[in-house]
C-alpha cells in the first residue's frame, strides 16, 4: 500500500483562466483516474471590457508518495503567464517539497529535511 502525500496548491494566470479551471476539474476530483481532491476556491479577474481573462485558484489533492510531476509537467503554457505553487507532504517518511512553475518554467523541486 502506498503512503499518501497531501498536496496543496495555488494557481494564477493572466490568460485562458477558464481553460485551466476546466483542466484542473478534469484532473482533480473523486472519479476513477483522477487525483483525489477538490478545488477550494476560484476567483476571476474578468473586467467589463473582457481585456483580462485571468484569475486564481486554490485546491488540494492526494497522490502516492510524492508530488505527481508526470501529471503536471506539460500542463501549463508559458504564453498564458501561469504561476503554480504546490506544497506536498507525506507524513510517513517526512517528505516535504515545494514545486513551482512560473515565467521561467518549472523550478527544481525544493525539498526540506525534517
């Protein structure tokens, strides 16, 4: 049996936010094949003139052992100006890590010794 890793994330972008909300909803949920979890809140920055279609989103999901990079490595498009931050913790073995995607792409995973 796998140890469960809890992952909490924050995401924002300045373009195509609706697209990402739908992608997160298809990736995270309680259906077979999804990462078990939920979206906690979303906020749209839409203005009256539709010049901006950005926003932010928070949520959590569970995974086995560690952050599931294979699910996210091609998830974001730099042209949409995304920012994604996820803090992951697996209590059984002391794994704590932060994964960040920003204007430069994926940063190296930062892990912490407990």
